[in-house]
């Protein structure tokens, strides 16, 4: 059977997500694969579906025992013979599973990595036909990753026992160092590499000022009604206090942190997964072990340490593809707390690195341009749209203010104090703070002392960060960066230029309906179906999402399918689920429809052939290709096509990554500059442009870095 048909029969889905089909084609043709996809990208399907097409067993290595069980439960609910072997099973249970596997009755077998060194398990493996080896969360093999598991080193042995069996490694970890380590350690040199976009279009991003944050939090949670949310806090104590406060307000909220007893941790997590607790208030210790697809809200109630961490934590929202929100409460005061911890780091290199990461996080919070663009650029991806339509900046109506006078005041204060101080000091001077240091230095007698009373501290920080991003002022130093005027800034003052800066207002509701049915599904029916889902899930001892995910219920609550045929077209309804749950759910829908005098609508069958049009080359890329073939310089292309250098560079990058036959050697940067850039990329440990640009400074433009990056791999 063709993969797309198996997708509907076994998993109930109509379309592949980006790259899934290509990855499946690759492994069923017997080749190794390395898969890099963001959380929620749909990695599991990339080994679960091939498993159904191959003769023997697909062996899946996965680090987390709880996850193994949930995944096996989900497979079984779809009628797929799957089992797991780990330390939670008794000897007789393991024996029985192994016997079933020998008889060929198991298609997908999950195992924990520590099993692999047991001689008994190795013997067992030799008695079955293994068709495919899948190593999930494969970054666990790397010491460079955030979640190193020594047991993962045993996997090399698997490769030795089954040298002929195709293997695939899957991860959501974006750093290059870890990526290379995985490929090397698992001998995946010949693997085909699949890297999908890290954009999560269904997630919206917002940063709210940490003022009245508790009230804002309550409002956000009220809007969510019964939907699941994670709130990340700074300390263990914070999580417990906030969870208790929320319970007082009537929310079902539980804490989670590494200091809780393991039993309490387990039950709190379990309650969250089973929709018995709506909210988990956690430290960042929470999240690795859960695949819950319907988390609608991830809140950071404190400032994360790095963009990587932030992106990973927010990534846990909306795995099922439905609109979900990521909200960060920001106040500059939080950075001071973080700086305190950074100061305790002994190694100088690590300390500097930590300051740099924190600084990027602050930069993100103070952005006045698209947040998604910034996040993706951080991971080296070029997000081409001007507005993402899903962040507070892109969604808020932009108003400009004339910032000429306030900018002049700020810049004069920097000059008058001798270009030796940081943001906070400059703001204090402008506000006329009675700060001891200011008085000692006699800065209270400067003409700029106390000349600002119409802008708050936060406003001034924002304006300064915009002056920084416009390169009128520059910042140097790690721990206490100081502000200076750039040559551009001096010119700006001298020529009395005007400047207009955007003014922003945060808006509360960011989620946008992603589909026609989204806006108009029947909430009451949805809630009714949800109750039934929970009831059935409890009877079967599985999490509710294993029965049906939210998308399935929302579609049911929109189309009200009552015939078997119509019901079977709902997303997530495969052959097995139709058989198991079809009748119950159609009856519930029927009753509701009758009582409310509603009629059934036809569920459309979606079957677009290839979903990721966004990745294709368009006419504009091909136009650039023509010019590259003529060996035209970038500057010439820019003037000829009337596009920016950045866009041309991005075109060339896309042409190369799409495998177009073009010779770009004539664009190679001069040897010395290239060596500098290369070293910086190596030091950054990734392929993201912004960290490298930060290291190298203004002497190197983003465009040059982007072009140079193309030659790193050659
Ligand atoms: P990852 O391991 O990459 O984080 P998962 O494999 O857990 O992601 O998948 C995330 C969610 O997406 C799951 O709920 C899964 O059922 C759903 N999913 C995967 N592939 C598809 C698809 N082709 N169509 C619809 N939903 C899908
Ligand atoms: Mg996964
Ligand atoms: Zn945006």
C-alpha cells in the first residue's frame, strides 16, 4: 500500500507534514537517515509508518520510560502491534513480549538504551528480524547536548550487530556540534540528512511587561478555559507558591520541580497528561518527558537563560498544529537575578558565553521587529515574510513617535558622562536619580541631569535598544556593557537629524484561527465530546489524547458527522479508531444535533499532494540563478534587481540548498576574511548568523556571513 493510504488507514491523517514523506521513502529504500525537526514536527511517524511497510520489527530506542508507554498506547489505539521493553516490566512480561516478537507478531518494539548491554537482550535481538533501527531523541548520545545519557553510547553496538539494517537518528536539537557528534557516534556518515524548517506557524509569540503580571496571568488562563497550560518559573519555591495561588483562584494547578519527591513528580505529571490538572507550574526541569499534543499556552513567568532554552520550552505548545500561545513576562529586573547567577560561574569562557546568551534574550524581549524572524534567524534560518501575523509586534497596530528630542537627550547624556557607562546609569542620570555614584562623580551638575520626566525607565530602555539596533550608539563589554556613540551617531547629533521610532502596545489575544472550521466549531459540543473522551480514556487507562486529539474533536464539533462514512473522514480517525469509537461518538453527536436542531455537514477530504510549497524555488530565485550563472557580482545583482543584499544572499543560499547546479566559487570571500568567519562559526558551535555576527562585530555584514556560510560545508 502507498504511504499516504497507510497514513489514513492507520493514523487517520490525510496529509504528510513537511519532509515526512521524503524521510519515509528514504528509509524504506534501505538508506540511513538523520532527521532534524522541531518539536511537534511529527518525527515519530517517520519510523512508525515505515515499520508497517517493512517485513520485520522496527526497533525504537527512546530515553524516557514514560514516553515509551504513551507512544505504545497511542500505536495500539491505532491497531498497530507495538510493545516496549524496559525496567518497569516483570521478567515474565518481558519473556512474553520477546516470544511474540519471535513469532512475528510485533511490528514496533521500543527499548530503553540500557537494555542493549544485557547479554540476554543481545541474544534475543539475534533471534528476530530487525528491519529498521530508529534512535529517537538522538542528541542524548552527545555530551555537547543538554541531555546527555551515557547509556546512549551502547547504541554503537546495535550498529555492529545489524550492520545491514537501515538506521535513523531523530532529534530536535539544532546545534551543529551536537548534530555532527550524533552522525559520527552512530556511524551515520552515509545517512541522508533531512532538516526541516524550525518555524512553528501555529505558535504565536508575545512579550508582556511584568507589571500587574499576576492579573494578566489570570486573564490569560481564564481565556483558555479548560485547555492545558505550562507556566515556567525561576525557582522551586516560586512554582509552589504560584500553584497554590492559582488553586485559590479555582484553577487546577500543580507544581513540578526537581526537588519534589519522585512519586509527587510522577503523579503531578500524570494528572496533567490525563487532563486532570489543567496547569503545571514548573521549573525548566519539566517537559522532556511529555509528548502531550494539546498544550495551548506556555508562559514564562521569568526570563529564560538563552534563546535555545526558550525556544525549546515554547516548542512544547501546540504539537498538534492547533493555534497556541507563548507568552513571556519581561522586566529588566529579572536580568539582574540572572546576572547574579552568571557571576558565580568560574570559567571565564563559560561566564562570557552566559552573558552573551542572556543579552540575546534581553534583545529578544526588547525587539521592535518581528519576534519569529528573530528566533528563526537565531537558528540560521531566513524567514522571508515581512510580517509573521503571529507575534505581538506584527499584530499590534504600529504607531510612530517623533523620538528626535529624546534620542538627542540620551546621546548627550552618554557623551557628557564620558562614554564610560551602561544603560542603567545613563537612565538614572536622565531621570535625575539621587544615586550616590552620580553625586560622587559630580554628574548631578551636568546639564543632562534630570532632563527626562516624560519617559519611564522601561520606555527609555526600549528607545536605547532601538538606537542600538540603528547603530547610532554601540555597546561593548560583557558583564557591564558600556554605551558609546558610533560615527553615525555623532553625525546624527551634529546634523540635527530627525528620528521616528515605532511605538508598541501589547495585545492580549494572539491566537488566530488556522482553518475555516476553527472559528466556528460548537464549543458546547466540543466540551461534551471532551468529557466522553476522558471517560473512554480512563476506562482504557490511556491519556485522553490517545483516544482522539483536539483537532479531531474540533472537527467533529464543526461538521457534526453522524454517518460512519462522514465520521471516518475526520482527522485522526483511522480504521481502528473508527471501529472502536465511531459508534459512541456519532451517537453523542447525533443526540446533541437533535437537541439543538443542528444539521450534519460533509467533512471535506483533503489530499494535497505535497505540502511544503514554501520551500520550493520560485521565479524570483530562478531569476537570481540566471545572474549567478553569468557570474555577476552581488552588488550588481542588487542594483539590477532592485532587491536588498540580504535577499539576494538568501536566494543564493536557497539555490544551493535546493541542489541547483550553480558555481558560486567566484563569490567566495577573500581568504583571510573567510578564515576569520570560519573560526567564528566554529566557536559558536552552530550555523546561526547572529551569534557569529555578534562575535565579529560591524566589520562583517550579515550578508557576507550568509554567503561565507555557504562555503563552510564545501
Ligand atoms: P515530534 O516527535 O517531532 O515532537 P510527534 O511525532 O510527537 O512530534 O508528533 C506531534 C503530533 O503531530 C502528534 O500528535 C502526531 O499525532 C501529529 N502528527 C504527526 N504527523 C501528522 C500528520 N501527517 N498529520 C497530522 N498530524 C500529525
Ligand atoms: Mg518525539
Ligand atoms: Zn512577527
